[in-house]
C-alpha cells in the first residue's frame, strides 16, 4: 500500500460523498470490478495440455483481487466502491489490507441518491449477480434495503420535504429501464429554459465538473431513467444550486410551512 493509493481512495470517496451519484466516467471500471468481486470465478479444470502461463497468471490475479475486494466489503462497505474504483486488480496482489484498515477513518459514509442504486442494480442485473449474497450485503449496507425488482415499486413515499407523493406508474424505478446520466447544456437550456439552466450552473455537482474540465458541455446534474415500455412515465432528476425561490415556487406548501415554523429546509443545494 502506498501513499498514492491512499490519496486516490480518499479523493474518490470525497468526490462520491459530495456528488452522491456514480459519475458516468467511473461506470466501466465500476462494472468490471463489481463483477470481479461478486461473480464466481469459473473453476479451472485440469487437462492433458498444460495451460499457458499467461492464463494461470490472470486466474491468480482475479482470485487475489476478488479476495481483497470482498475483505474490504466485509470490513467497511462504505469504502468499498471508492476502493474498487481506486485499486486495480493488479494492485491487489501486493495491497496490505491490515495496514490500510489501521489508517483508514470510518467516520463518514456516502449518502447515495436513488439513481446510484439504480445504476448498481442495472449492472448487477446485466451480469446475473443481483441475487449474489455479497452484492445483497453491499446494497443493504449502502441503502438499508434489498436490491429492487420489478415488483417492488412503492405506491407512495415521502419526498425530501416530508410530503407524500405518489410514485410514477412506471418500471423506470426498477432495473428494467434505460439510464442516461449526462445531458448537453444547450439542450437543457432549450428544454427547461434559462431559469432552470442558470440554477443548474450553480449546483455543487456542476461546479465540481467545471473545476475538472472548464470546457465540458455536458453535466450529470440532469439524469434520466426511461422505462423500456414507452407508454410509461419517465423520471428526470435535476440538481440545482442555492436557489430557494425555485423550490418555493414548485412547492408552495413547503414554503408556507417554513413561514409558520413547521419545517426547516436547507436550500443550499437541492435535487428535484
């Protein structure tokens, strides 16, 4: 274990902690390493011909990576995703888990949004690991509930303001959907207008994107899930910045409660 690896794990943890989603730039790596951790490695059968050294080396590397990833999952599920994104299967061969656990703080946890859970379930469904015990343990730890299926749509649930809302009649809330995690800024402005687009430009997630790539013309502040059945509802998430006037316009009852002292809301960053 090196200081560079520790810094990499910590940096990804802080990024996910702030954004509360799984950025699209990480998805290929996440998919590869989540499968390594949760999908059984095919047994090697002895044959008459000797296997190439390269094949044996790859098999050993995958077994070692699987063990390291699952050890981290068992010890601290909340660092598991940043860990597998930061530490390659090759690096697992020499990674000292005991040393890492001695210096790794366990005070914080990432409060992922529902869209992150949908991303994980989509990967798990695609690779047949959604019923794997390790995957179930991960979901239980991160979201305090089992992975979702088509029959687990909730009829009603409170929104972030504590108000009851009806869930869309749609499979977009299950793994049976198409997910789009980034949108072009010009398209956002055309479809939602300057009022919403300007609010998105001040969101914490957007500011982080601009700090990394000032010329980036897409943003994950707009995320969408489309059901595979096109007659059903789609779901769109918008991340906006410190714009309490938008929230008070959309949710006047919440504003009334604020004025009467029934509820307090932090409008610093809002996800709609």
